[in-house]
C-alpha cells in the first residue's frame, strides 16, 4: 500500500474520532456545552495517543516494511504535516 493510501485512511480515522467525540455537543447548550467542550479539550493527549496508535496499526496492517532508518524517517517526514493538521483540527472552532 502506498503512503498516500495510508494517509487517506489515517485522516478518515482521525476525523471519525473527532466527529464521534463532538457529537454530544449538538444536544447541549449553556454551561453544559461549555463543560463538555472543556472535557473534550482535556482529552487532547488521548487524541494524540490515538493518532499514534492508528498510524502504527495502519503500518502493521498494510505490512509497510521500513528496511532502513532513512525509509522510516522519509515516511515520518511525509506524515508530519498531516499529523499537525489533524492535531489542529481537534481544537478547531473551540479555541479562539
């Protein structure tokens, strides 16, 4: 599987995670909504851990062999902007 396909699956999974975690916001208002958003934002480190877990699982699932450290570093450099964008997306619209 190509790096691009892994990236697509990675993004899809991360966005599904965000959407699932934000879904309760639709039913809340006032202080309950503020509390829910605060609790959500407190879960940022959990989200980052989830992203790492999913990326590693995709690499394993699709048997991406890194023969050298250089290959692994190339993949890491390729994924870094996506990881950063997904990290920002977690807080999008919640932090001014």
